C-alpha cells in the first residue's frame, strides 16, 4: 500500500467516528472530573492524568479482527486513541515495528525476541508518544510546544511538530550526543544545550511556560504521550496473536512506555481482546542512574532524585520521574522486578548481539539484553520464558567502536589474512 493511500485510510478512519474518550483521571487521587477536549497538564495533585475511554462503546464499535485488517502503524488503534479528527492526525509514515527472534547471541532453545522500535520515524519509539502529543496539541489549538530531552524525544517532537505546522523550543543537557542536537535543530525546532541534566532542563520549561505560553510536553506532564506509547502494548498483543509474552524487559527512564503498556493491557482485557495473563514487567536501568531500582529494592512507592546520574545510555539517564509510583505499581502488580545493569555490560551486550546476530541495538536496548542475562543467572527468568526486549531506538545514532584495518592498494596483498 502506498503511503498516500495509507494516509487517506488513516484520515478517513478518524473522520468516520469521534474519539471514545470520556474523561481524564488523576493517577494518584483518582479524581476523575478532568474534561476531554480541554487543555490539561498535571493533575491538581501534581501527578500524571490518565485518559479514560468508553470501553463498552468501543466493544460495540470494533473487533480486534477489524483492527488487525487495518494497514499501518500505531494510528490504526483509532478507538483506543484520544485524537478526534483526521485533520489532527500527524503521520510521518509509522510502521508496525518488527519482532526479531535472537539466534546466535542467545543459547539454543531460548525464546528471546527484540521488538525493534528503531524503525519508527526519527529512529526511536519516542515517535509514538510525540506523534500523539503533537496531534492533540494541534487539536486543542496549542501552537508553541516546549520540552526538555535527552535527545530522542526532542527529535520526535521537532519532526512531528514541524509536520503539523507547530513551533517548538527544546532544551537538552550539554553532553547530549551531537547527532541528536543537530537532528532536533534540522527538523525545525529551536534547540538549546543547558549545563545540567534533563530535570534541570525541565525546570526551565516549567518556569518559562507561563510567560511564553508554551505547552509543556515533558514526559507525563501532558496526558497524551502515554496514549501514544501504550500502542507498543497493543501492537505487541496483535503481533503475538493476542497472547501475552511471559516477560517484558523495558529500559526505563520516565517510564512512559511501561506505564502505557500496562494501561493498554488493562484496556484490552476489558474489551475481551486478551485474557487475564500479564507479562512480568521488568524495569531496566543503568547502575549509574537507578532511582526506580533503588525504590523497588527498598519497598518504596516513590523514587527520590538520583544524585550525579551517569550513563551513556542517554534515554535512561533520568534522575527523577513524576510517574515513579505508576512504574513501581505496574512492576509489582505484574510480578516483575527492577534491575540495574553495569555500564560495561551494556556495551559488551550491544557489541555481542550486533556481531553475532547482526542486530544493532541502541545502548538502552542493549541494557535490556544485559538485564535478561543477569536475571537468567539469578533465576528470575527461566529458559521456558518467552521474553520481549525493547530496542527503543536505532543503534545508528550512537557512537560505535573504532575500526582500524587498513589495506594499501599499492602493496602486494596477502589474501591468506582474510580467512
Ligand atoms: C526515552 C527513551 C527511553 C526511556 O523511555 P521511557 O518510556 O520514557 O521510560 C529509553 N531508551 C531510549 C532510546 C529513549 O529515547
């Protein structure tokens, strides 16, 4: 199907029926009188708002078989998404991201599958959340969006907002990989580096938003990025024949994806699309920045700021998360766990999986592989488990090991060396 046909299909799908959103609900107090169709940030309690749908009406409106028959990427889950009209849909050619079973890099008989999110526009799963957030901002009449980012979120925001004709201002830590800063700029945002971490950048957005009239698109500070990210759960269920895997390893920064998938599983069960089985949700962090793992180990419901956060898996260098309790709840309810991996182990896994299987994971994705290895050794997962590892971005955006094999074309060549 050509892109233009697919685009028309998506637009028609959204124009054919209005969204099924009923209201929004505070994720910590349960206060549920936040109205659809209005601009929202955090709840009055300062926590994320969750979008609620009329699931009975959705049940009468569509079947999972009809959804399966639709072409395209995450926009196909129309009934479970908040956008109202086709005009707001902002699509840069999303695809259903592939599931790739690992072969040589795992022992025989193991069922370890990579969901490769690097195939999405701007090369990361941030396209899901930001595609949705931008569409909703457009629908709600917001014109100038701002956000802090470690790189990928800013790139996705810039691309989708430019396509939607909206303005963006983006702040990132000054050690963010240069490729990210440049792609954000090149895709139409006004980008600044800041001598601080992502939470320092977030503070700048927070303090400037009143004066500038910015829509704050920070992780979980508007309600719609979760809705985009939850499509990972919908897509995974569809791809696995509406059966849940046993374990999902998720590289956890702000946790949008983990929280979103957990929400999607609940919605799908209520719709009768899946049963009550849930995968164990595993929150993976790096040892140099593991606030969620520490809170999990300490039995806490919230995760305090992590000092001197360090990891070159930039997407999970998030020292504090406003949705901490939602991540921890999902992990615990699922019977999963939180696990921190060593920096060296991340890059060792990245290199091994790429060399042996030709699958180039980003460091955050490699962290999930490292976590699986650790969990296997400790007995937290077993050989019989069907395991999903999230490769959340293309490995191509990250620095790679040097190579130095040179051949002088003017000298005699010893072909024996190529054995
Ligand atoms: C944003 C990001 C993450 C973390 O995702 P959350 O859902 O916010 O926890 C992990 N890896 C990469 C590459 C990212 O860009």
